[in-house]
């Protein structure tokens, strides 16, 4: 893949990104990745302004993350990102979060949809890319990545979360970083004693969460897990609005 399609964005990890004392929190990680994706898309001509002019937008639909190591307060990190390929309705984007010494911290594959805002309906990625779809000879940073969330047993309530105006993004719904954060929080429950750390995460976004929505977070034990040695413990979590599922996740800890 040409380096012309690749962007590197640097971030300082602050105490508020970590909860003061812990490693980088899921909310901050998702925000770092989202910011880098937006900058790269803008540079390549299909960022928010270009999409908005056509009445379209990008919406994150799936993600698969592997954590090698989470940075801590005071570290300077960089997110390397590039558009990787298209698969049916999905535009795949790859990320690697690196430490200042170049070591791999987090590896990620995101799957985006192109959405026509007038009807909230997906379009094929070719609508954006035309005859020049992303193509990379480089392997995805998550080997054997996937987006399926296994079924779970013993799903039980974890907490309720009202969507506030501060959670809403440019697309008019709760931003993916907040959804990710709530799904990870639901997995932690009362079982995590503070010594465990996020090691793997898959998320499937199923419906939009709007300001005022009351979401119920639940968690249960997965019947199986694709994370293998990447996680010593896993949980399936879900955010629901009444009977409607908003998002599901498989969360792994080490």
C-alpha cells in the first residue's frame, strides 16, 4: 500500500484518559482511533465535509481490537491508520497504536458503512471510492479478524445509562466511543479487581442510540470465544433500548 494513503497522528496520554492511575481507558482509546480515522479520511478526500456535501456519512458498524499493551499517563503514542479494502457493504480501515519507541500497543480493524442520511440507508462503498477502492497488500493488523459475537448464557443486568446531549456526535446519535465505553464497563461488572486489563474487544453496532434514550447494559458468559490466549476471561455484553438491541460486544481481559 502506498504511504500516501497512510496517516500518523500523535497523542499525549493524560490522566483523564486513564482514570488517573490506570492504563488508557476504552473511551480514550476509541476517541484516539476515531480522531485518526477522521483526519486520514479528510486528507484522502472522503472526510466529513466531503460526505456531508453529498448528504452521506460514515457510520461505524463493526470492530475487532487486540491489545498488546495499554499506555499509561505521561506516554506519547501515535495512531497509524489507512483504508484497507472493501467487502460488500463494508469499508475496512486498519489501525496500529504505537508507543514512542515504535512498539505495538493496540491493533484494530474497523468496518464502516456509507449511509445516505436522507433515509438512513447504507450505500455501497463504491459510491465514495468509484474506480479507486482501497487495496492493500499488507496483512490486516489483527490476524484472523472477525466481527461475530458469540451467544451468551446467564445474561444479567449491569447498569442503566441515559443518553445525554454530550454523548451525541455529528450524525445525531450516541458516538461510538461512548457505546464502546459502556459495553466495556458492563463487562467489568463487580468481577474486575483493578488488576485486570482490556486485552481484546469485538463490537457490533446494531441501532442508533438517541438523546434521551434509556439504555440497559447486560452481561453474560460467552458459550465460546475466538480470543484464545489473548484473553484469560471474556464476557458478552449488550446495550438495549426496551426490546431493541443497540450494540453487542465480546470483551476480553487479561
